[in-house]
């Protein structure tokens, strides 16, 4: 049983198709939609937490790729510009998953990408704007 | 046991001065006692790094040909005050770019302001100058545009009317909606608590009665050298105090100044406070000369001993009621949660303790290596609790 957070980019022509439901029906997977958006006349974007058996997971992802959906792992999407971060801690007040937290010894703000669900709350709250989004 | 600043400077010049940070003095006093620490230490360094809105820069732009008496000026579209001599301007850290949508789409982002221009200048970037004038016989030019960097300017001095607040509020929100303040985002119904002080490392909390810092004190400012110009705006020293002398409310402040040349974006960082405005995070560190045991005792203060008032920013602060919900120690604040009205509330800060440490360490290195000597204040700052409206230091160096 594995659990991964991934970002799906749906091409313009696939936006109106029930693609994700097939993952449940045919590949026995569970999903949790963390974020979804469709830009008019552009592509669809969905941040999913997917879980299931490794074999089903691999086949499910193959199916998504066959549909023309491009897949990115979530951890690559929210990044911290280390040069700009001043370790003030303002972001830790809004981060819902404690992906951003203060190490009490060093008093540095730690960014744990594994815990990040890409909610983007930190992006505008960060005073020096060190948190960057890359979809 | 008494020392003078002249004696301490002599040791600094010989490379023999013993310098510790305001964190290190805590352990030293705990181990060896105040008297021994007074004998063995010459200087205690402090540091703080946080948003300080009352900051800005006086800039002389130099004259174009023909000359101009500037009436209105913008740097990267951020308006600069030009109601002073012909090509002198004051760029305020909290000024926002001319075309900024402000809070019209709430909460506004305030992506670029005067603080960002100052950061760009010390980074070595060019900024776009636009100036308008009505024209006079001696200054006929009416319009001037140029790309200017720090090297193109005449004088460029940081001049901050209020920095380094001695203690500060802990902001919370008792209302039912999210609020966006200069204390950061405050979630409803005591969702979080934000503080903004370096506590035991904070310059003015280590010299609570202003016994050593005064007009002319040389300091670490923005990564370069600065000076205390005087007490800052809203310098209130007639406030409730703990037995250590430390204020339990926001109290004294400093006006500081220093040449922008030599400063660094690491310690002068443009900030955007969501829904509030643009500002500048300033790094500032003050060396405290170990003149007598009283100085050491005050500087050995710990986060356990320092308290801050918890204030509601949904009603009490904006309405100016003066109501305080309670007091918490900096040790509690730095632990990550505090108790308010029986509830556990997560804390975060806008003041980077990590960078405050870096500043205290840097200043320590400057002094130890003999590059930075102490100055004798021309006059101490007013402080009711010390008794006296300024005056000189007790010792005569």
C-alpha cells in the first residue's frame, strides 16, 4: 500500500472527461482532492493524494499518461527561495500541515516538503516572498 | 569593579577584548556569577531582525544638466518625499508603488514599496528615477528620468525614526474572521498568536534603563555601521516594569542612521505584509560596554524573565482601548504555544531570532578582531525609571 501526492495537468481536450473516477473503478485506488482548478480555454490542474497497491498505482498512472495527463510529484511544486527566506516564521502561523515549522534549537524555519499539500497559503503570507510556486 | 569605555577600547585595539553575546552572558553569569562575569567580559553584543516600518533613506540624487528643483519624485514608481532641498529626497520604507492596488482587492499584496527600493539599492541594482519640477530661474529643468544605482547617487543614508522597539505586543484575534495586520495574519477565535521581539537577544531589553546606549552609540545597522541618532518616536519609558527593570509593555525606541553604502540586503530586506502594506526588515545590533556589575545583571536577562502583553488586534488595538488580555514570557512564546484565557494557542513570530543571533555573532567578531570600537554616548536617552533626562554616563572616559 502506498500513498503519494501528485499534481496532474489535464490538456484542454480532456478537461470534460471523468478520468479520475476510473482510477477508483478500474484500478482500486483511493483519492483525496487537495486542489483543483480549470483555467478557461487552458488546462486543468488537480492536486491529488493517491493511495493503493503499488501495482495498481503504477497501472493507474500509466492510464493517466495514456489519457494525455502529465504527472508531477507534488514536492517539486512549492519551493523556498533560500536566499530570500529570513527565517522570521510568519508562514508557520498559516501552514495547515506543519510542513513549515520552527526548529526550536536553531530557531530556523524548516520546510518539510513531504508534509506540504500545496495549499499555497504561505505564498502571499511570507513577508520577503521566499515561498515560490512552480506548476 | 568598574571599567570605562576608553579602557575597553584600548583592549579592543590590542585584540584583547573579551566579547560575548547576550545569549552567552546568560550561561556565564549562571556559572560564575555577576562579579566574575563583570571582570572577565568587556562587551556584550545584542541583535534583532524584524519589520520596522518607521525606516527610510535620505538620498541626494545629484544634479542633472540643466539643474532641477524636484517637486515630485519616484524611485521604481515608489513616491519619495521631495519637500527638502533641490535634489534631496526621503524614501520611506512603508511607501508603496504609485500603481499599487492597495487593499482594493482584499487582502492586498503590497508587493513593492520603499523598503524594496532600499533593498534593491544595497543589492547593487539600478532603480528608475522619475522626477517632476515646476522650474525656476536657477533650476530650469522640469522633467528628469534616469536609471540610478547606489554608485550614481550623492549621499545615501538610512535614517530610521523608530527602530528596535523595547518589547512588543503579542497579537491575537478574538473576532470571527481572519484579520490581516502588521503583526501578520491572525486567525479568528484565538487561532494563533504572533509576537515580534528577539527577547533575551533584543538590544534594548538588555539595557532596560538605557544606562549605556545613547546619542552617538555606534551600532551594527543593516549589515553596515550605524549610529544612534537619539530616542525614537513613541519612546515611552514610563511603563510597568518587572523587578529586573525590564518593561513589560512596548517601551523605548531608537532613531538610528547610517551610510547605506556598506549595508547588505541580508539585513535590509523589503517585506510585504498581506493586507497591511510594504515595509523593511532591519537588522540591528548594539554593543553593550561592561561598565559595572549592573550592566551585566541586566544583560543576563533570560526569555523566562521577560514578558510581553497579549493584545487583541480585532478590536482592542484598532480602537485603542488599552486592554491587555494577559502576559506571557518569551520562553513560552518561543516554545511554540502559549495559554490565553485557558486555551492553548500556537505562536509564531515576525522577528527572526535566527538572524538576530547571526547579528550578535557578527558584531562580536567585528569587535574581537579590532574592526569595531565603542563610542562614548554624547548624551544618554531619557528614561524615567533610570532617573534623569539624559546626561552623560557615570564614568568619565
